[in-house]
């Protein structure tokens, strides 16, 4: 089992580095080369629309052709998408091509390594806690993310805002090359997968998976409102907190990674005290909402505002680990693990498109901070209502 955990940590960290290095500057780059805020939102909307369409087929591909093969293909496609975006002038065709490629790459990657290690844990009949593996990954990857993110934003970004994107592309290609030597540890037999492809019926198979995983699907629906609380701050912080001409977002990116470690440690402490995963998610989600409202309310006090934003991120990380763990623990059909996770990701992508539309309208008429507050309030209200319905459904199922 040790070798599988090492592969999971290595590939996940390498892939994450290829994303982190440009995550603090990508929207600054797009704005600098001439894209308006509206066009940036179009890029994001296109990204999530493609993700919505591609997520479920991507999960199916991972389940039937192998998780490591899928993550390798993802790295190559995403690298090409980043290189396309580095063309140094605003052009709608460039935006569309890059959005499609990066969305496809992201869809193939999302949840793939987590599903691979979950299957290995189940196959090896290990007593190791899956939540402990995920939390340990967050702790191990954070120092790397801090260094890579800082280099990308405060060093490469200040030389040329295109450099972090180019560096990210190179890191993703290195990840793909590394995977060549690890494909023997993949989960599926390609010859068998090709035979299964002849009987391919995506709609029928997905319906079957959702029916078998009805409990997991109810959890997926329950968690969707939380995205209204967390999505906008997590994607727009660099535009909200960047002041002046010199790129300083690297410092905030390092701070985000640091509070991510604190969030992982907090989660592990809660888990050891046998606090239920759902209780952790509920507490973290509402605290994240309160923290972002306070951050915007105290925007005139720059560093205090950032402090509450970082608290929001800490609660976001706690929620994310607990949510991933709870979903993976509830999945019973091993050969469909990536498919049901892709259903979750597809529905999240659809929610992101709705959030972007609301955010864009409010931001254009007021400002980004007002959009964050309104969306957080909407998210908390919807999550409270969803939680009530979910608990009522669970109680009804137990009574019957």
C-alpha cells in the first residue's frame, strides 16, 4: 500500500504544481493583454459549460480505461490549452480554444487520482483511513504549492505575466512523461476496456450508477449550495486584493497555502474526536460564509479583510476534505467510482455557470465584494433548506 500512496502523493503534487504556478496571475494576465472583465467571465462560463458536458464521459473513461492513463491524457491537453492562452493579445478565438482545452483537461483530472487511491485502499483491504490519506496529501502538498505559487506570482509574474502559464504547461508535460513509468500500476486492462467500449451506452450506464448510488447522489445534491458561498472568493481574490502595479498576489497565495495546512490539521483533529463528516461540513460551510461577509465588510482595513478571507479559505479546505471523504466512503460500486464523482463535478460545473451569471451582473452594477456577500447569503439559505430536506429524507428512509 505504501507504494500506491507514494504514487498518489507524487502525481497529485506534480499535477497540482502545474496548476498552482499560474493560479495567482492568470486573470491578471488576461486583463493585461486586453480581455475585459466580461470576457474573462465568458472564458470562465465556457470553461464550466464544457466541464459540465465533459465530466461524466471523463469519469466513464477513467473507470474503463484506467485512472493513470486518464490523468496523463489530461496533463497533455491542459498543457496545450495553457500555451494557447499565452498568445499575447486578446482574441475571442484564442479564448474559446483555450477554454475548451483547459476544461477538457480539468474534467479528465478532477477526482481521478482520488478515485484511483480509493480503489487501491479497498482492493488491498487496508485499515488505513481514506480521510487520513487525503488530509496527509494536503499537508505534504502545501509547502510545494507555497513555493511554486510564490515563484509563479511574485517572481515569474513580475518578469512577464505569460511566464507562469508557460511554466505550468511545462510542469504538466513533465507529469505526463513521469506517468509513462507508472502506468503498470493502473487499475484497468485496456484490452478489456476496448471490448467494453463496443457496448458503450453512457446515458444508460450513468442512470444505472445513480440508481445504485442513490445515497451518494443525495449527498451530492445536498452539497451544491455550498458552492455559492465559496466559488467566487476562491476564483476572484487576486482581482479583489491586488493593489498597485507590482504583482503581490504571491504573498497571499503563500498565506492561502498556510491556512490550508491549518485547515487540514483542524480536520484531522475533528476526525480523531469522531465528529461526523457531515457535521464538519455543515459547520465549516456556515463559518466560511460568515468569514467572507466579514472580509468584505472590513474592506477598508486591508490586512484585517485579508485575515478574514484566509479564515474563509481555512473553512473551505476543511469542508472540501470532509466532503471528498464522505462521498468516497459512500460509494459502493468500485468500477463506477469515477463516474459518480464525475456526476458530482458535472453538477458543480452547472452551478458555477449560474454563480458566474449572478456574480457578473452584481459585479458590473455594484462591485465584486457585494457579489461575494449576496452569493454567500444565498448559499447559506439554500444549504440550510437542503439540509432540512436531506435530514427529513434520511429520517423517512430509516422509519421505513
